[in-house]
């Protein structure tokens, strides 16, 4: 199995208010290094915050893997005409 080296943001211990700022700044700072990993843990609220911010940046969100639904990759959307 190959290990990938994505830049990662772990939101464990962050408040919802802090998470909004951290996620936005993380994406802006690292936009040229996609995909980016964001670890939300099992918080449904953190996931909703992440989804909204990713959408605001016109990016796509996918689970990092099917076994850990508390970790997501922020990627470029695929546009097919």
C-alpha cells in the first residue's frame, strides 16, 4: 500500500467557530497543493461546516477512504462537457 502525503488539517479540539476560520485559511493557503485532507472526526456539524466552505471555494469533497468517514479530501471538481 502506498502512503500519500497530503497536507492535512485536524479539527479535533477546535470549536465550530474556530473550524470555519481554520478550514477557510487552510484551503486558501494550500489551494495549489490539492488534494488537501481535513479531519473532522465523527462530528456531523464539523462535516457540514467543511462542506459549506469547500462549496464556497468551488471545490469537491470526498471521503479519504471508505473505512474512516471522519477524514475527507478537498479536490478540484471534475467538469465533463
